C-alpha cells in the first residue's frame, strides 16, 4: 500500500488518535512533501500511491481530522496544509514565515507574542478560535543582500 513514514521529526508522532490508513497516508504524504500542499494536489499524491483517485471530500475530511489533532496546520493565504513542525499545545499560537520567492515555510512560536496576543484578546473579551499567524516576505536565502 504505502511506506510508513517516520513521524519522529514531525511534531506529533501519531500515538493514540486512531489514524485510519487513509489519514495515515495523507499525513505521510504531507510530511514527505516538506512544503505546503493543497487538497487537490494531495488527491494526486494519494492517487499516485494507491492507484485510486480519492474523492475530494475524503481528503478534506482527513486533513480536517489531522488539523483538529494538531498534526497539520492550514495556511489560509496559500489554501494549503503543512505538517506541524513543532511540539506545542493545540491552543498555542504559531506563526508561519512564508517566503514569497521560493515558497519555503518556517513554523515559529514565541511565548512572549503568545502571551501578549492572549492578553489583548482577553482585554477585549474576544475568544480566539484560529491561532495561526501568517507572515509573508523573503527568507534569508532569497532576501536581497
């Protein structure tokens, strides 16, 4: 069927969340890609691996499940998903630094920024749901000298 991907480098090794073979394959493909992957590209990757083209709803359900369990993040500005690169609480705010030139995505977090944003939200009585910050620009390799 497919090779089991070693998730030890991925932030959350799937321990007890009950990954189905389909969800496992989607996670494997996302981790192996090492970059943001859109749902329709994921359909192609799964079709290449299995010889069967999955329905879009099946891929979206797998991606939603993986996102809900902290294994992947959705990048709204790219309409794509990326494997979680760090161990953090599911409620933690994370930031993605997205290079506009090469497409490289780095996941970063800051306890100070997290605390300040939490305080700002609390001060206004706002209850945040999405905790992802996306910053676009140029990575060190693509930035002009």
